[in-house]
C-alpha cells in the first residue's frame, strides 16, 4: 500500500508544478504583467512566449 501512495504523491506533485513563461529572445522568465501584455521589459519588444516547467 505504501508504494501506491508514494506513486500517487509523486504524480500529484508533478501536476501541481507551476508553469513559467520565458521570452524567446533573451530566455528570461517573464513576470505576470509581462506575460499578460506579451512584452519583455528586458528586450523592450513584443514577445512570443514559451511555457516551461523550469525557470530560466
């Protein structure tokens, strides 16, 4: 029973990991405001974002 509980916890923790949005040009993690506006303050231009589970 313990192994099935551990497996369930492992799967559950992977599903709850946050999503980070990264600027394609400079590879910097965008703030919430930058993501909503689709504008990177570092590059000073509009961006196409990439969603990832790991921060830049």
